[in-house]
C-alpha cells in the first residue's frame, strides 16, 4: 500500500499515567525504550490503572536520557525518582506475576496522597522476562508492564472517522497508542498481518478491545459515555468494542516520525 507513513510515536513511562510524544524512539526487546517500565500497584502488588482510578490520567510522567523519572500532578510538588530502593516485591499484571523493584517511600507517599489510597511505585526488574500471551506470540516475545502486547497501532484515519461521528471530537491520547499511521483508509489496519517500518518488522497480533479508559478526559480526569457509545454503534463484535491493533515486533531498531510504512501481508 503506497503512501503510508509513521505520523506519531508515543510511550508511557508509568502504566496508565500520561504519555510522551517523540520524533524518534528506540525499539528494545520489550517494546519502546522506557515504555511502561514503571507501574503503580496496591499494597498487595496488584496493578492499578485508570480503570479504577481515573485521576491517574492527570499524572504527568517524563523519563530523561539517564533514567530519571519526573512526576507531576495538579496540586502536588514535582517529584524526581532516581535510584531505587533495595526492596523488591512480586507484582501482578492481569494473570502474570513478575518481580519488581520498589521506588521507595517518597514516591509511594506522593502517589498515595494524590490517588487518595495506599499504593507503591515499582519498576520492571532487571533481568525479568514477561512473556506475551502464547496464543498470539512466539516463545521469545516479551513485554513490560503493558496490558499484553509491546505495541498498539492506530491509523489517523480511524480516529478521523470516529470524530466525524462525534459531537465533540476526541484526541488520539484517549486511546494510548504507540504508533500512529497516516495515509490509509479508516480501519485499514484491521486487514494487515505484517508491516515494516524502517528496518523493524511487526506482526499484527490481534485487534484491541477497548475498556472504559477512552471515556476519561485526559485533561480533567472526568468520565463520560463517549467515545465508546459511538464506537459501539459500528465497531462492536462479539460483545466487545474494537479500535486499533496490537503488534509484536521482530528485532530491535530505531523508529522516526516520517518513516514509510510497508504492508508486507
């Protein structure tokens, strides 16, 4: 398919906190460098997201070149998280349990105060491997603290098609993609099986079924009914609403905005 280009790149340093947009990002074994390396968990180690705590969308997270995580949120002083504590804990992401390094008491207190419940900030432990669901992946495929897959792709035309049906258009940030593709028809990505961007190939693993997170306004943290209500009118199948595609990558490399995208299958 001619004319496809990589329009935007995003990563999310802390799972379910605000994302960062880049002109270029490195692809590592688990996905983008720094993508969902950090996560907020409850006192039992169970992951917390905007599904339970819509206020998480108001947490700004920036990861610098030397690995310092900088957090900000309304009404809170900025927080810098550098060296980790020596404490470890077993954390849970859906059905997976993995060891994680704890950020320390200062970060825990900051997040607990803003989210108004006891919680911990943890980082994916060095040397840990979390496998991608073997129903969709090979034995060597891995992921960090993302829900299930290293990458989420959405075409700009798919969002444009949705916004054409909405009274109040929504931003791409509602859907938290890693890759945004321009130059195709709406939902053309549904029919792709394998693509190449630069030197990196991606397998299209499965469509992304959407939870309530897209109904949360990233600027206010308030929940509504849209855009899921409208999406359900034309993107519902098997009692689920689909928008975007989950990808698994083959190999590492570097992606830059403007790169051509080639549909291989």
